[in-house]
């Protein structure tokens, strides 16, 4: 049900652009604020509290490249808080399909930080909404000055993108000032994929390139879920997810991704016991 709702929102956003309507108007000093409507559409009008020490977001105020804007989401619950962050939803208010990604955090993974790269279409507020184990929603936001990211041409040509389709790379790091004994890990998963937004134009045919993107990603250590993502057109070309988690002494790390054309990509790696 969640995946279907996500796809409906993405399709609605694309159709609004193709037929001249604007689901999220360009930001001007007097622009209509889409956030109240997005709360209704994405969160079914559930009450959303200010972050109150729950969630933080970090993005550049002025992006160098609107097609690859870095974003980092952090959970900030105090160590003594018995609640747990279940999901984090990233919403780029002024994008044609504002719901950029929904992350589900594994119940025993201890994920506290997620970084990726997104497209920004207009000057916009960007919201991060955390759903906690007590059923409440908490929100924080930042403002980003960038434009044109959703329609920017792909960095790689079609042949190169096709040759790299579905290729996955996994990197594992030690967290600064933390050794392997702590169990803390930082890792990165990279997927070769054009992640076409549906708003980019073929420079030869002058026709729009159909939307084609990774819409599901799941990561496990052995058989324990670490992180899952439902992605949309706002995730940049060659999706790149960096995250922290707590090791359970697993011997392998697995990744499974699906895209909107039904391709299934799977791979697994042995985990280095040294934690690096």
C-alpha cells in the first residue's frame, strides 16, 4: 500500500508538469506554500510536531549543482529516550514530485545518519519528517537555493548508462574516533542507474526521456534489515546512499534494488571483521 501511494504521487507530479499544471509552484517571495497540502497528501493530515530533538537535516543553502545536491538526515534522540525512529520521509516541497524518498530503519540496526544526493527543481523548503515508535511525527526543515535539477541532462550518455545499469558497489568505513569494538559502522552503497526524472529532454530527438528510476532499495546484514528506501524522481543519477549502523557481527552484507521497469538487482559482499 505504501509503495502504491508513493508511485501515485510521483506519477501525479510528472503529469502535472507534462500538461502545464504546477504541483509545486516556483518559489517567489509571495509564492503559495505547498506544505499544508503535502501534509494532507503524504501524511494523511496527521499532526506533525517540531523536531524537538528528534531529527536534523543538513543541506547547502546554495547548491553548486542542482542535479546532485547533498543531503544528510540525522536522528538526534537522546541516549536515554526509549522511543525509536521507524521511518524518515524526505520532502522537497517545490519539486514536481515532492516526496523524494522514504527510509525505513531496521529495528535492530541502530541507523542514526543517512546521506544521499537529490535533484532540486526550484528554490524550496526541504522537510524531513520522522515517524517514531510512539506513533508521532516530528519535522524539521531547511531552505535550498537551486533550480533546474529535475530537467538537467544526464551526466552520462545513454550507452554508458546502459552498460552500468544495476552495477552495485559497497564500501565500509570505521566511524571517526570509534574502533571496531564499539560495533559502530559507516557504509555506502552505490547503484549504477540513470534515474531519469521524466523531465529531461533527449538532445538529439528533442523528446522527453521517460521516467526510469530506482524505486526500491533494501539492505541487510545477514538476514537482519539495516535500511530500506522507496525512491522517486528526485534521487540523483547513480543513487548513492551513505549511512551509519550498528554491527551484529554478520558475515555478509546484502543489497536488493528494483526500478520502475521491473529490473531486479541483487548483490552481496563479505564484511571485513576489522570494521574498515
